[in-house]
C-alpha cells in the first residue's frame, strides 16, 4: 500500500511539483498537490507527510508523522497537539531565506541612511532639493541579533561596505563561518547597544525573545541609531520604539509586527523615521528562495525515507 504525501503550497511551479512527485514515487509515496487548505482536507485522513505552512492541516491528519513547513519561523505551529505530544515531528525550511532577507536588509539600511523615503516624498511634491545629510554603512558599528542563516548572509554582504565592526549576538556565542568580527552571548546584549549604529534583528519568536528589545534596551542605543527587524514583531516593544521614532532620536525599518496584518488604524503607518514593509523580506516570491525550499524538503524527505534524522527538525523546547 502506498504512503501519502500532501503538499499545499500554491506558489509552487510545475517543475517543483514534478521534482516532488518523482521523489515521492521513487520511495513508494503517492503525492497530492493542492493550492487551498479546504481542497486538501479530504486527502488528510491517511497522510503521513504534509508539506505546507498552514496550521489548519495537522489537526485534520490523524495519521500524520511529519509536517514540513516551507517557512523558517514556525511559531504559529508550536501549539499544535500533534507536535507537542510527539505524535508527529515538525521541521522548518530554515536556511532557505538568508539570501532574500539579506538583500532586503541591505536595501532598507541604504534607503534609511541615504534618506530615500524623504526624497521619495519630495519627488511626489515635485520639489528639487539636494540638501539632506546622509550617512554611510562604511565605519558604522553594526550589531546583528541572530547569527543564523539570515544573520550570516547579511554579515557577508554588509562587510563589503567597510563597516567599523560586525558584532553577532546569539544564544551559543559561536561564530558560524567566521562571518562576524566577534559573536557574544545574549547576556552581553546590553553592553553592545551603546556602541551600535545599526541594529539588525533576525531572531525567531520564542519565549526567550519576546519583548527582548524593550524600552530600557532601546534607551541604551545611541542617538540616530537605526533598528532593522526582519525576524518577528514580538521582539520589540512597538509603543516604546514608536516613541523614540517620533522624537527623532532613532530610526527604524520594520518588516514584521506584533499584529499582522498591521491594523489600518495603527499609528505606525504614519510614524516618522520609519520605513515599513508588509512582511515581505522573506516571502517565497524570489525564485531562488522557492527552489531552495523545495531542495531542502527533498533533502529531508530522503532522510525520512532512509530512517535518518531530519536536518531541520524543530526543537519544541527552543521553538526553532
């Protein structure tokens, strides 16, 4: 009897589906593809593997053994009984998004330092002014909170601009790939903030990181520091940050928020010194990213079928 693999990822191209189907059939699996959750529901009763980022699927799959999310962050799946009980394992696509998010980081850092949002407003008003002072990544002191795939790819690109230093902050204090000038443990976070011109945050949403960048820590940043968050909105006390932005002491580029979509009546929409993007830094619209997601899944699918550990299995205690 064939085993069943159900994939619900609407943005997959035909060649992605063909690669997954070929791998599945070679291992005795039937592969089913759906674009919408509700279309997949009837196929879930005997599904062994689900490849999707929808939290609605696992509760409807009593035979589920492995759920692979095409996203890197899996906080929205962590309260699922199937994974909490150990009945099924959860894996992520960590390692697929470093390139696209790193490019987003470089983009927003340059936009903010070079005052591009203000120049955009001037152009809309048909004004001609060349007087705005700008800053450079060169000689800037950069702190990267999070040294995983995103932090490493960002550090690689930012180094080309000649910063004064690249300091990583992580749980382990290890320097993966030697991409950073130094990596400190999270306990040293407070000590580096007063010497930080650009703070880049790419940590996942966990109990440990929730509210980590609060009013006290924001106050430790020097005047005119830039805060970039591409991880999860739960990291930052948004009200405290908005207060700093409105005084002009800090600036920020935020791609993630405590509530998403950001409510239409949120004061952040009109907050000065803020570049806002709607959680697009790490979506699946870059072809390379989607190719990488499928490649990582197929790598772990081979591991699954061979009885080997999954390379991107989520630690339910750590949350990633």
